[in-house]
C-alpha cells in the first residue's frame, strides 16, 4: 500500500495542463456569455459580441497570468524556503491586480467595462479554485508523514 510518503511532487507540465484546461473553460464561458441574436449579417462572426469577447479575453489573460506567476513563485526559491510567504505573496498579488483592473475599468468610461468586470469576476473565481487546488497538491506532496 502506498502512503503519503510515496506521493510524487507534481510536475510543472501537470500544473500547466491544469492551467490550460482552466483557460479553455474560461474561453468557452466567455464565448457563451457573448452570444446574441444576430441583427445584421456580419459573416462568420454573426451572433457574437466581438467587443465583449475581447474584453472577456483580456480579463481571462490577466487571471491566467496571475496564476502562472503563482506557479512560478511556488516552484522558485521562495516557495521552497518559505512556502507561507509564497502563499501570502500570491494572495496579495492576486488581490492587488484584481483591484487595479477593477479601478481601471471604473475610472475609464469604457463602453465594454461591464463585460470586462463580469468576465474578471468569473475568471477570478475559476483561477482561485485552480490555484488553491494546485497549492494544496504541491504542499501536501512536500509534507511527508512518517508511520511508526
């Protein structure tokens, strides 16, 4: 029987596959949220709000970049020397980036700011769950339980 002491450390490729899967789920959500009834024949993109999709993709890119940075911090020297500081840095960075983006959208009179903010909110929680799961998996693989 294998125990926690036999658990392998998660590979970077595995974490990047999870990140890519979350990006695909977020992209599918953005496309489905921007479907509309076609009013005019716009060719191939008929029935899609392209400007709303662009705002959603920008929000998805921001959230994915924050998660990629947290993966890097967790795997870097800071995560190995002080995993608590790495987690706190990730939480602070994610919060500051999200607040900065929300402040930017509120300060400008961007016509598609609503779409951006709603996409940012949806992507924020999607990537928060992914990041939490990856962190739990990473730290539990580092903690070895010795059986008597």
